[in-house]
C-alpha cells in the first residue's frame, strides 16, 4: 500500500530504548539548520526511522505544536529521498528532528531548511561510512 511517498509506522522511531540509544550513543551526530536540529545515528535496522519533537516550552498551545510537527513530517516525507537508502550492508538510520524556534514559520521556509538539513545529514553519513562500503 505504501507507494514510497508515505510515512509508514515502521518509519517512525518509537520505544524508549531506541530513543535513549539515539540521544545517549557516542556515535550520534547533531546538526542544525535553524530552526531545526537533527540528531542521527546509523543502526542495524533495515529502515530509516524518524522522530519529530516540538517542546511544550517553545509552544504552550498544542495546536501550535501539532502544526509544526505536521510541517516537519510533511517536509521530511517529501524529501526523504535525499538521505542514503538503507541497505542490508549499511543498515538504516535513526533521526530525530527537534524544533528550536519559539515562533511559527511558513511551510516554504520549513521546506527550505529541511532540504538543507537532510543534505547535511546525507553528507555526514557518507563521510562516516567505511571506505569498503562506499566503493562496493
């Protein structure tokens, strides 16, 4: 049923163990393109899994937090092809997107920032990949 453009259940990062591993692991990398911060790490999983977080400290009203989360998920969904595709040899990746701003932004600006951030993640992931996997 998934045509490659959706954000399926298996693409969502959930579970305390997986989330704790992402934020406490020594091999996690953090990159920012204001107003979005991404924390990611390579995993043995077969998929790239995503977590979206907007703090209650940033937006007191749930309607505003939900709008930002919707914007982030949609822009990730549209541009996830910029990340390296998970393979059995390289595994997947866990990514957390965290909203840093205290105000709402237009979707066009969120899209621009998400594309820049996903490009940075792809370059960082390629640089960390062992040489024998990049030449294969």
